[in-house]
C-alpha cells in the first residue's frame, strides 16, 4: 500500500490599505503593523511606510489591484 501526503499551503488574503511604488519596486500595504516598542516601527528603508505590513509585488500585479481590493497570496 502506498500512502501519499500533500501539503497544500492555504492562501492568505489581505485587504490592500495602500499601495506605493518606490524606485521601481511595487508594494501593497495591508493591516496595521503593531510592535511593542516604537523603535521597531521606525524602519525608514527606501521610503517604506512602517505603519502597515507590506508586500513586494510585480508591476503587473500592482496595476491589476486597487486600494480596498482583496489580495491573496
């Protein structure tokens, strides 16, 4: 007897709260980013908004979605 297991990753979906292009790199911003200390929120990297969890996407995906849309990955 052969038993096969499959580990399918569940998709995670988020509402796009904001989107931004920084130096040719495209970002979606999702839910609020909460850290226990204010220092952790101050990333100041390439103009990224540290107030939200963000994700880098391709230009094509960036252009296909609007603020308020649900994005699953």
